[in-house]
C-alpha cells in the first residue's frame, strides 16, 4: 500500500485536557496500513508539560494555531493534512483559515467551534452553562471542581469518583488553560466568505450519542463548509477518539487514504 503524500505531514491536534499522546493508536494503525505520514502530534499550550497560555495573549484560536505552527517548525510552503478532535478540530479549522493554500485536507471529530452557533440556540446555551460553571470554579481556585464538571459534561456522567488521585491531578492541571479554550471557541464566528476559502476536502465525524452542543456545531459546519461531508459514528460519544479509537480511526484513515488517492502533492 502506498504512503499518504510522503512530503505532506499529517498533523494531529488533540482535545482539551489530553495531549499529543492521544493519537498514538491512530499513528500505529496508520503505520501498520502503510500510511506513513510523516506524522506530528504536538501538545497544546498548558498540556503535555508545555507552558500555559502566555500572559497578555488573547484567548483565541489564532493564538493557539500560530503556536502550533511555530512548534512544528516546518518549511513555510510545506503542505499539510490536519486531523483534530474537539478543541483540536476547531484549532485545525483556524489553521486552515490562516493557511488555506497549504492545508490539503481536514479530518475533524466534533470540532466544537461554539461561535458558529446562532444566539438563542439551545445548544449554545448548554455549552455556555458548562463554561460558566468551569469559570466560577476556577475563580474560587477549585481546579478539581472545574475538572470534575468539565469532564463529567463530555463523558455524559460524573466519573470523578472512579478516578485515582493521579488521574484527577492530570485533569485538573490544564483547567486554567481550558478557560482560554472556551474563550477561543466562542470567538470562532467565521463568516461565510472566510469559510469559502477552505476548498480542501473536509471530513466531519460526529457521534450519534454526543452532546447537543457538539452535534449542532458539526451540522452547522457541514452546511457551511464548501467541501464538507459528515459521517456519523453510531452510538459514539464526544470522547470516542479516546475511548473507542478502534471505531474512530478507520473513519479518519479512510478519508486520508481517499485524499492521497486524489492528491498530486507527492
């Protein structure tokens, strides 16, 4: 089996609270199938041991996207394929808006760009309630409570009692940075003329059992992106790329393989 455009790196962007290690199984699966990359799975600011959000930097996706590009340190004209989950998916979209000629494809599992939802939409209110609860907990200095509410929302239930101390600490540590994530996601109010610049193939993937906020964003993007298709993962939850990679990864790799088949950049 031939490689995916060996001169076009595949950059995988993780979800809030995770790290680039999230994509180890995907990269292993791809390598086993001969889809060799090269692959990159950078950590976001405040994750995986990286320093937190810079003082004075705006809480927006552009700040994160530019930090990712700087960390990758690739040639300025290097084509890219982007894969992203949740916040990582929204950041991938921002990167594509910054570099529309370089990004050759997007493969996104529930990119939660909440700013794309209309004011008054119940799904937007749901997401804002979560963010407001997290912010209130952080303002009190209670990182554990912030993490418990954040993780419980995306899990669909309170899993905090099932976690050991090390797991709780790992989830609590990035919560101040995740506050900035929410700011960036709400600020992602991309206009149709901006989205029209994204002429690369876009594979959106959404879980059938996800939260209403994530589902609404995926459906909105599917309507507004010029070359988007939306695939559904039966009974899949928002965290399926982490909890069920054996189901999600084939969908991601199928899109990358299809892009490779039509690509002329290798």
